[in-house]
């Protein structure tokens, strides 16, 4: 499976962005799709995930109630709607898929999100 992430950019604090991740190639309905991020000098961290088959969602505490993950099954695309953005949300955001959050086996190329104060 190949993942293509897009939608990053520069936004002021309090603003919004929507990231997209289009999957192509062989996909599995039992997979989890997720978003991770990595800020400069920090380790990559989990942001949100969705179970592809049923749509159940999970979030990191730092983004819960501000970010929303969703999917479009017909388009094989997962989205991350990011609202009330904060400077600490600045990072490269990656989409990934796998059988679990701890065992993601395919990654997109990353898209930069920069939130100015």
C-alpha cells in the first residue's frame, strides 16, 4: 500500500487545517489508519487513529476535542481536521497504516504543519 499525505501549511494560532492521506495499492479493511507527528528534536508521537472497517476513532490527549480523524471509504482517504491549532502542534505529520498503532507497516511521506503564535 502507498500513502500520499497532503494539506499541511502555515497557519496562525487558533486557525484550522485539514490533512488528507490517500491510500493506493492493496488495502485491508481490518487495518488501522493513523496520524503521527514529529516536532524538531522530539520523538515521533501518536496523534489519532481510526479503524477502517467500523470508523472507531482514538486520540492523543493533547489533541482530543481539537482534532477529528475521519475516512472516506469510497476514496480510500483518511482525513485529519485540525482546529484551534496551537504553536506546539507544529510538526511534520505522517499518515500510516497497519494492524495496530504499535505495528504500522506503511508510512506516507509527511506534510509540514507550522502554527505561528
